[in-house]
């Protein structure tokens, strides 16, 4: 049985993935917070802001999935569609 994914659910997952990518990119840019002299207060604040944005986006996906039948299967289909789209899906 094919899982139908709503445009809204796909958008929520895309937002969460983008937020996570921004967080990871920032962490790569700054390095480990304990390396050398550590992060500045500004770096910590920026990281915290990015982490909260990712957490909020991820929570929105999980909240939307609560009302879906076959939650596990839908979540797996959603991850495949957004994170590993087939060539015809773009």
C-alpha cells in the first residue's frame, strides 16, 4: 500500500531538515564548543537559536504525525520523500 503524503507534511519535514542543516553547518563552522578557547557568548547564543528553530520544526512534524494512521510507515515514507527523493520526484 502506497502512503499518501500531504504537501503540508512534506513542507514541515523540509523545514525541519533545513533547520537541522543550518545547525550542523554552524557547528562545523565554529568547531567544538570546548576546543581551544571555546565559543564566545555570541556563538553560544546563535547556536541556541538555531537549535531551538530545529527543535520547533521537528516538533511540528511529530505533532502532525500524531493524527496519521500508520504513523511509523508514514514517517518512513516522509523521510524517504524529503531526504532521499527518487529522480522522478526531484
